[in-house]
C-alpha cells in the first residue's frame, strides 16, 4: 500500500511550506477531513462520544470541530487557530496535527482511488 501522508511529510508541509499562506489551507482541509469522519451527533455537539480512532480524539474534538466549521464558512483561519494545530508537542517533537497522520493518509488514499476510478 502506498503512503501519501506520513507524520514526517505532514510536519514538513506545515513547517516548510512552499508558500506561507498554504499552512492555513493544509490545517483547514485536514480538520475538515477529520470533522467529516465524526458522527452527526459528534459534529453537532463538537465532541467525541465514540472513542474508535476515527475523527478527533476527545481532547481535540471541540477545538477541531469549531475550527473546521470556521474554515468551512470563511475559507480561512485566524493565526491563533493555525498556531493551535502546528504547535510542537514537546513529548513527540511533532505538531499537534501530526497525530492524525494515519487517518489523513487513509483519506488521501481514498481520494486517490476515487480520482483513478478504483
């Protein structure tokens, strides 16, 4: 199986973007993808009730959901919203968003398959 999104590739995309404004779109689109994996109840309550490894982890559900909704509505993010997701976790050395790399890779692979009619 091909890997499109790894923890390292996501970190590099966030920390070394080709264009600085690209970071907000990477973060916004990633959060939307995770938000869409939440159940309808979780989406409306900005929480995680099913701890199944799909969508946001419990501690990220409210912030992730609200930020995804903001991006959907405005097509942009405030800098503090971006900073929340690109801040380096001192334990892992990776930005917060990188903990979702496996899910984002699954999503990218599904989109690639759909694009190629598989």
